[in-house]
């Protein structure tokens, strides 16, 4: 049984469909927002946007009981909370880590759309970046 079928047993299809639409829209912009973190003048806006996306996905995945996604989004959100206090631009380590998380979300999006089992979480994501700001 795929993840979408599993969720549909407990949640109304319209809610799942709306989640998929919003999830896709957030993913469409996430990578370019992450890349803009290397521009000092766009850093604050970009880091706040990434935080917003992760917060929304954390909340939605919690409601839909998609635990791996909720946990990863929570980890990213907590890490971004620290990065929000910085001036930027972002370090390469932070950007690479965020792109890794973005790739994981894309994999899960495809799993949900295609009603597959969720792909395993990339273990590299648990290694949060130590250096967040470019020196």
C-alpha cells in the first residue's frame, strides 16, 4: 500500500489533494530560494521564506501523520531558527544541507503523487551544518 492510499484511509481526499497542490508549489520555489541565500542582500528574506515553507510542511505532515516528513521539517525549521539570527550570506555547508533536505522533500512529493511507500530519509540530513554563515 502506498502512502497516499494509507493517508486516504483516515483523511478526506480533498484535504490530501490540497496538500499535494500546496506541497508542489512550495517545492517549485524552494531550490531557488535556497540558492539566493548566498546573496547578502537577499539573505533575510530567503531564510524567512525557507522557515515559512518548513513550518507549513511540518504542520501539514503532522496533521496527515507523515512522521518522517514532520521530523525532517522540524529539524530544518529548528536549524533555520538559528540561521535567522545571522546576517548572511549563508555558508556553502548550510546551502548544501538545505539542498539535500529539498531533494528529500522532492522524493517524498513524488512518492505521494505516485502513491508509493515513502523513500527512506537521507541519513546525511541529520548532520546539521556547524558553519551557517560565510566567513
